[in-house]
C-alpha cells in the first residue's frame, strides 16, 4: 500500500512574477500538487519540504506535497506522467529517475518522454553506515567481514543511488552483500537502528539521527570530498576504494507537454528560493548541496545520466531481486 503524507502550505497572497502571471493566473484557485515518490523523512521528501513554503510564497499559490511510494519511485512517477500538463502537478524525483528505465520492466510510461525537466534541486552524497554492534569499525574490517559471512545492506529502494553505490562497492571490493530495498532511507534507517540490518547505503540525512543516538556508525561517504556537516567521515577513496562517488539527487519535473511559461515561472521561483541564505542553511543541515540548474542544463544532465546509468547497470550486472 502506498504511503501518502500531505503538507498544505498556506499562502500570504504574494503577487506572481510577471513571467508567471499570464499562464498561472487562471489556475490560482487550484493548489499545485507536488508528488514525492519516496517515503516521508527521506532525502527527496526533506528537500522538498524545505523549499516548498518559499516557492509557494513566490508563486502566490497553495502547494500540497504528497508521498506516493513504491517500485523505486515509479508509482509516483506514473501518477505525474498521467496528470494534466498544466503546471499544477509536479514530480520531485531522485536519481532512480535515470536508472529505472534500465532496471524496471513493463513500465506503463516512458521516463524519456513522459516528463519535462525543470531543474536539478540538490544532491545528497550516500554513506555506508553499519549497526552499532557489527564487528567492523572501518571499511577494511567491513570488507573482511563481508568475505566471511553474509551481510544484509538496506538502501532507500531499487534503482536509487544507494542501490548503485552498494553495487559499486561490491564490485570494487570483490564482496557479495545482500541488497535489501526499502521505500525510503528513513525506513531502512529504522531497521538498521533495530539491528535487523547489518548496514545501510543511504543518505547522511537518513542515517544521521541513529548514528548520533549511538545505534549505528558511519563507515565512509560516497563523495569526492568529505561532507562539511560530517567532516569526520572519510571518503571511500581515502580508505583505498576509489570510484565510489555516487550521490542521490532531487529534481523537479512536470508532465510532458507543460507549456513553457509555467515551466519558466516554476524554475524562477525555485532558483530564487535556492539562492536564499536561510534555505541554503536548511539544506546544509540535511547534508545537501543546492544546485538550481536551468531546464536546458538539467535536460542534458538527465539524458547523459540515463546513458551512463544504463552502462553502469550493464557493467556491474545490477538487477532487481
């Protein structure tokens, strides 16, 4: 069953940007529905809820955020793909958006043609965390343990950056861990805290609270450099396993066919929001890096990423269990 969580953001009735007024004024009586295809509390959900209040103020419209989970984000994605292309329904998707086409069979929509890219919002480096009593204090000990016994490692779902990062680690280290997909990083972190998982490959946002509570430990982060929020967590490259630098990302899409004017208005509101110091501070607390690319830049990013992820899935022999 899909988990749905709504957030209605009341508006102070600010004026629309001039660019948005002709195309969105007719829809002012309708709220903008933002679908997050992952569970509440995870990276996509937290980033979305950090920025939407200010976007709502800038657009002068109510925004409702809904979590529609399942099938690596394709349940929520499909719901937006079937929505009217009028600027009133948006998708805040993650990196599974460019991986699902290579892993999921029988999708009722085509990721390459069903959406209009608006902007890459932010990125989240992935981190390997293990349960508190796992007899592995560092990456070398984790790899050695994985060679001696089976380890169950959770991620925020099939086709996510955590799933791909775990596959990269298995391949680079010559180990075989068991992938346990969840509907979001928060769900995986709860089982890690309970000790039913040996480890997780998820965002620092999801793993941070249980690490701070002493119920798990960070091993390494999948980034080119250490994350300022957690400067004590080394990168995989520092620990002798280079090439594991996958980050989860969160991005805004609209249904294909959405007119240019609402796309431009939404992008402008997002870009201005990401430029605000308080918003940047909130994202930094989530260990997220704001981006705010243009629709054209993001469209190229998605196209190139889909090709690169298809190759990674092939080379690493990644499949959905």
